[in-house]
C-alpha cells in the first residue's frame, strides 16, 4: 500500500514538473486566438479615441495642465495663441512650421519632432512596400506548402510554412528595407545639419558666452593657474587671440553643505505646511522628527525631537558653515580643470577642433557646455578614476541587464496569466475560482503595473550610474542613458522575451537527447535539433503578441496627451495632502520633457517593427499608425506643455541615428535566420545578405565624415566660402563676460534657499520660530561678497525695522503661480533652467555683483511680483539701493597671511583707487561697479606679458577677468 501511494505521489510530482516544463517551452500561449487579437486592437483604438475626446473637452478649462507654456511664454518664445474651442488647438499646432520651432521650443524639441516625423514617413513607406511584397508571398506560399494547415489569417501572413527558393523574396526585402531606412536617415541627417547650422549662426548662440568658451580637463599640476590655461590653448598655435581664462577652485565641502541646507529647508517647509494647515486650529502637539544622520550635533539619531526647533537651528548652523567655508576659498588651491573664453566664436571652435585629438600637455579640450549643464563634481576626477568608474558602471549595467530576464519571464508566465500560477499553488486556485472577476482585474493590472514601475525607476538608476561613471554634463549623461535603456530593452524585452521559449525548448531537447543510450557527440545532437528552425518558429508564433503590444502603445500616447497623471495627482494632492507653497508653485510650471525615455521608446518600437517586418508585416502598419498619432500629439505637448530642462542644441541626433542602424542590422539578422532555416540554397542566400552590414558600416562613416564636424563646430579653422559673417559681438555683452563667475562653481555664488510659508500663517511664526529674528534675508542668502540690509518702504534711505518674524518668504494664495517666480533660479531650474523660454536669457549668474540680471527682452528678476529684492536693472550697469555695503571678494588670489608682503602693501594702498561712486555707470570697457576688484600690483613680468597680448587696454580689466 505504501509503495502504491509513493508511486502515485511520484507520478503527481512528475506531472507537476511536466506542467512546468511545458509552460517554459511555450510560456506565451502558442495557440493563437485571432478573435482575441482583433478585440484587443479594437479596444485599444476605442479607448485611445475616448481619451483623445476627453482631452479636447478638458483642455479649454485647464490651462495650468494643458497649456502652461502659453501662460508663461513671452516674446518669440511664446507658442501660438489658442481660443476656447474644443478643436481650437488643431490649427495652431499644424500651421506652425519647423523654422518657428527653434525659437518657441528650442533645438532639442525641434530635432525630436523631426525624428517623430521621420519615423512616421519611414514606416508608412515600409508598410506599403512590405505588405505589397511579403503578405502575398507568405499567404500564397503557405497555402501551397501546407494546404492542410489551419487557415488562420494572422499565421498565414507569416513565413512559418515557407520552404525553398521562394525565400529569395526575403533577401530582396532585406535590401529594400535597408535602403529605405538609410534614405530616410540620410534625408533627416541633412535636415538636422541645416537646423544645427542655422542655430549656431543665430545671434543668441554667437553672443552667448558658453559658445565661445572651452573647457579644459586633466590639467597637470604645474599649469593649474589662469596663465597655465592660456599656455595650454596657445600651444595649439591655432589663433593669435588670447582667451580670458579661469582655473577651477577647490570648493571643499561647500556643495555637500548646500545640499544638506536645501534638504533641511524642504523638510521645514513640509513640517510647517502640515502643522499650519489650519492656522486657526493648530494640532495639540508640535511635530517631531529624528535628527539628520549627517548632523554631528546629535549622537542619538533615533531620538525624536521637536521638528520646527531642530530644523530652524540646523538651517542656521549650515548657513554659518557655508559662509565660513566660502571665506576660505582662494585661487592657490586650484583644480584640474579650467575654462578659456575667446572674443569670437570662430577662434573658440577652431581651437576646440584642432585640439580634440591632440591632448596638449595631457589635457582634453572640448567646447564648454552651458554652466547649468555641467556636473561639477565630476570635473575634478582624473583620467584613471574615470576609466575605473566607467568599467564598474558597465559591469553594473551588464549585471542588471542579464539578471532582469528572471523576473521578466516570471512576470510574463505567472502574473500575466494567473491560471499558470494556480496550477502550482492549490490554495490560490481555490481563491481564483471563488472570485474570478476580481482576479481577472488583478491580472490585467498587476503585471503591467510592476513592469511600468520598474521602467519608471530604470532611467533614474541609469542616470545615477552615469553620474558615478564621471559624465561631465547632464546632456552627455542623457545620451548615455538613451544608449543604456535601448540596450536593456532590446536584450530583455525583445530578444530574451521572444526567444526564451525557443531557447528553453532547444536546450531541453538537447539534454534529453544527450541522456539517451548511445547518444552521439554534442555537435551532431545540436544539428539534429535544427536550431535555426526552432528560433524561426518561435519568432513567428510570438509575432501576434508584438502586433497587439504595438497597438497598445497608441493608448500610451493618448494618456500622455491627456496628462492623466498630472491632472489626477494635482487634484488629489491638493485635497488630501499638505503640499508646501513651493510645491504648489512648481506644479503650475511646465514639466521637463524626458528625452531619454521618449527617444528610447521611439527606438525600441522601431526596432521591434523592423525585426518583425519580414515575419509579420502587420507590425509595420501598426507602427506607422502609432507614429502618425504620436507625432501630432508630441507636437502639441512640446509646444504647449513640456519644456527642455537642459538644452543640448540638438546633439541627441547622433545617438538616435546609430540606434536605427543597429535596429536595421538586427532585422537583417532575423532574415538571415529565416533563409538559413528554410532556404533551399541557404549558404548562397546567406552570402548574398553579407553586403548589407558592410553597407551599413560604410553609410555610418559617410554620414560621420560628411556631417558630424560641421554639426559640432562652427568652423574648423577656415570659414567656409559663401558663409555670412556672424554678427559682431555686442560690446555690452562682452563687457559682462566674467568667466570666473559664469563658469565658477555654483557653490561659490548660489543663493541659499529661504523657507517658503503661506501668508495666512505669518502671524504664528514669531511664536513658533526661536532662531534669528532680524528678518535679514539678504545676509543669510549666502553670498561670499555681499551684505545687504532690507530697506524701509515707508522711509526711503532708511533701514527697515527688525521684522517680528523669522527670515521666511511669505506667499499669498493668489501668488502661488509659476508666472510670479519664473525668473528666479530656484524655480526655473527644472523649467528651462535659465528662464530663456519665458522671455529672457540669463546673461550672467543671478544676483552676482558686476553682472546684469535678466535681459533686454525679458522682465528682470526684480520685477517678479512676489519678490522684494532691491536690485534694479537698467540699460547699463546695476544700481544698488542705499544701505548696500560692498566688501572685498573672498575669492582671493592668495590666502590670508600674517606676514606683510610688498604685494599686500600695494594692495592695501590701491584697494579703492578706481572705485566708482555708488550707483554710477562706468563707461564701456571699464570695470562695472559691484564686481569684486582685483587691483593689486602684479609682478612686472605678468604686466609685460599682458601688454604684449592686449596693447592699449587697461591692466585692471585683465586681472578682473
């Protein structure tokens, strides 16, 4: 009896194992339900249409969500106006041409839309060509070779049942598709080149400081001075022009302190927003928190203390530490990077082009990114550290890509079809039978939710890894993220997902054959299993899945247009949470556009369509439909909703171009698998496909040689014939050039954040706050060389009385709008960075002495309606109010020393020798009042060198650079 029971249990156990193995061999349901596919396509299109109609109805009444850029744009950066009609957005979106895009949206958005249009036209052409050739060949051939096979239309359109010479048609299709893709890529490359050249010749680009500035890294220790940077650029012998140079300074722990200060301010704002939600009825107990783990004042990090008192005291301590640290910064402790700015853009680009592969004195010379685009902490990394970090970064990405296929397969097998899970979990099978509708709902939500959640965090993970690897700029980081995301998606979500069943079935068959008695050698066993045929059949069987998957992407495009997440989250958080005034203001700002994720989606969808074009030509029709819809929707979103956080000037194109070539190559590999599995003269067919990858490589190098240098550099040393001369540099703009300030580490100049509180709680802060009560916001703001007292509005020229509240910034309910804060750096950092899309280009660092805030085209920062700043901008110079006190800059050429040197004696004697009266405007070419002066007596040798370089100019201007 026991033996019989044991045998029965073993049979049941074996049966479970067999079920599992069968499931792994065909985890995606090999039986194709054609009606289910049609229903899925119809449902997706219906929901997409419904969401689109909801957007048309909601748009006129929700300008904050659906047209934030129209609310905040000014001048030529303002999108075309729209009225309140349901379809009123159609005409301005489709009547705006590409030449207007650059001014309204920027270069990156313009190139993105051109890529979307390229994909739309490319796949429309491929769909016509592919369906006209492949569908007749597949249908006629399948009926001829397998007349008894089930007549399922979606399977008849695949080459699953084809054999022999008819497969030459697929070789021809491989060449045809390759030429079509390359033709569209070449045409788009020409268009991008035209846009990029027009962008580089625009007055805004030519007159900008960063376009005329070089970034030099890996500077040897003996050349880490301003003069050393000049020697490095002069060693290239490219231009007689001498640049204005600035070597990087060691900012020590200031960035970390500023980050901690920012975090403490955000925490205090959050605590106050919850505690003061109803000022007339405060909670019975004050809020508590745990001390920061980085706070050395508290040893017990787990003890809860009063949050308001602790955070206000911590903010005050951090401000004092930052101020003290800034006072110790000097030029002697220089870093291994620096910047050199030229008078003309031709000189700067000629030097950059000449030195791109020469590495003079072991350095690397490249065009400088925008100051806000730089990842400053990575500039101090040496070449050896960067190489090691890149290696570690690649190891982590490879490990993540390889290991993710395990949860990917488990999600696809068990969560996407809960019946499979019930076969191995009896208790769950009972529950599934009790509530089939509920678990059907969970099945439809759980797998996509987990996958979407992972893909939401995946770009964040890759961004952090790229920063750790040593990327110099945020835009270069984004280009690397596109590359990493594309590799991850293609390997896991296309190749492994599509070929897992075939691979598992092939390996299990080989193992079973090898275990049999009298088994042959491994090579013969593998040949007997026909690996090419197994892979080809698996791809044909799974092709209907990718048809439905691509159709569902239209639903994602419609959800993007409807801004469902922003609309729902904004309403929910306002009603059920306690957002701070800063959070409420930022929610009315245009959200940044995630180029890395959207480009990756475009590239991945295109690769899927190209790979399955020969196996299931319907994918081309579905992909063309997706791009036709999404190109229009993204045009509206980029015109009226999204902004570019970090403008690269259209440099994402090369990454996109290379990925399209990879997708085309993979599609031809699949055609090679097909003809290798079923072709009658397989080796001849495979040999005939060999020129395609060689053609792709040649095409890549042709485009690189023809376009890339002129895409990147304004000139390669000689201005091309027929090119119009650039407009001359505006003298006023040149006078404002302060390379050491504009390309100085932001930790030296960044204004510290002031906590924001709702105005309705103003009367309570005097009781809650136990810190500084003088209300001197300016002095706590954290400049190294500015002290500013608040002036009385009632008595001009008199200092204001001490405020009864702490140094908070109060915002009324009516002013909680990005429109009132769009010119402030702490708010427009995420919404176009320098505020250039809102009517003004920041010429210099905001609130930096010796700079002009705002621009002639836009409202200066002092005119923000919420602001109580006392700076005012005029046509020339800066006027400071009474009560302004200027002290010598703490960015010293030399550290303080108790020994008095002739250098210091002369400095003391001439410290105010050229100081201008307060509020005056100096003539052009002389130093502007408010700029930290460096009028010390210089060694005679340096004076002679400067006189030789720049005859006829004042010595003071040179050393103020």
